[in-house]
């Protein structure tokens, strides 16, 4: 197990509830896809939303959102730790860190995201 300093959604307090809320999901998910041509260096998809996320949002007539990734920085050479909490709900790490994570994990790898 390894931990990394991360950047989160632009409104990081509390778990993600709806599309566009700027929060990062909290809970247990799986790595479910990989994008070697990401606009953010490399990216690894998280299986958000799960059934509980969908049910919560649906009960309030909202969309839970989608396309949550772990990815590199906002542009080449910029350390995302210097521009904390800038994503729309994704988890950002440095480009070097996403290279390490991308090589280490496979689709189906469990990931727990908690504040």
C-alpha cells in the first residue's frame, strides 16, 4: 500500500453527491479503465458512480455525474500540489506519481477514497 499527496475537486469538503458539485467521491470503488492519451498526462478511471451513488442522486432527481479519474497535472511541468483542489471532482497527483500508479495498478484494483 502506498499513499500520495493529492489534489481534489474545487469544492473538496464532503463527499460527491451530484454532477457539477466540484466534490470528489468517497467510498469503495474499482479501477475500471485507463487512458494513456489523457489531457492530464495519464489517467486511471474509477468506477464512480456505484449503485448507492446512483440511488442517492436519483432520489433527489439529480445525476450523480461520471468520469472520475486519478490523473496527472493540469498542464505539463505544473505540479498539481501547487494548485490544490482544482479538478471537477477527480483526484490529481503529479505527472511522476501518475506514471508510477499507472504502471502499478490494473483494472479491477480496489480503491478506497475517504477524507
